């Protein structure tokens, strides 16, 4: 009985190895020659192989990721053919992927074509801020606010940009302006900065300005976010 059990386990292990090798071979066939036909072939096979913790999940993930990148590259190459809204979403996708220079190039196209559209200015400011290019971030964010004076997250981001440049008075004026327009903007007030992040930013800016309110805010933060201290 013991010998049969060992034999069964060995057979199962062999079958698993063969299945994994076959999955890998089919995956590599697509990876080395990413044609539509090879994608369909590998995709169909791997879907049939998918089980919990099966390596097919890994191969499927990378296949879709590669295909998505290929589609994105095609869109970028032909970006002029797409409507403004699609261009904006493509730029946002690049921003999310950390491809800041490519995102900025598309935001600039939008700035030229639709100079009164606040969002591309704000997002371009974010891309520059991610690159620690504070002056260009400031310029873009100021423009975002000029084109929509209720742009809440643009105020917050501009306040952060000023703070990082040690422009403390401007940072305080700007974040207080953000609080004034809170609730009047059309966007989610926590789209970019959570309530927690905003409160801590305000505290840091108050401290930088030697503002007495910093003590009260710190007490509130210590009570509500004890793990942050």
C-alpha cells in the first residue's frame, strides 16, 4: 500500500511538471512571437489550465500586461487621431505608470488645444511634482486654478509644491484657500489627497509658519492617528 501511495505521488508530481512545462512552452511561443494567433492559442490553453495557485495565472497576467502595453504604444503613436478625452485618459495612464515625460507631452497638447480645461493643467502639475520639478509644477498648478478657481485638489497640490520650496506663507494661503472651496468643486475631494494626508499637510505648513494653530492640530492628529507618531 505504501509503495502504491509513493508511486501515485510520483506520478502526480510528474504530471504537474509536464503540465507546467507545456504551459511555459506555449507562453514562450507567444512571448517570442506575440502575434494575435499565438495570443489566442496560449490564452485558450492557459484558461483551461487555470487552477488555484496554478502557474497559468502567472503566464496569463504577463500575457495581458504585454498586450495592454502594445495597445497603449499603438494609441500613443497615433494620439493625434483620438478625441481630447481619450488623450487625457492616456496621459493619466502614463502618469500612473510613472512615465512622466510621456504624460507631460500629451498634457501639453491638451493645454494648447483646450487651454481653459483645468484638469490637464493639474495633472501636468502632478507629473512635474513627481519629478521634483517644483517650478514647472507650480506654473501648471497656478494655471489649473486660473482656469477653475474651485479646483480643490489643485490648491492642495500647489500648497504642497510651495511647501517643498519653503515658500511657507504662500503654502499656508493656498491650503486655506483649498478649505474655502472644499465642497464647491465637482470632483471627489479625496481624489488625490486623503483627509488624513490633508490634515498632516496642514499641520506641517502651520509648523513651517510658526503658526500657533499647529499645537491644536497636533493634538487632534495624535488623538485620531496615534500610529503616525
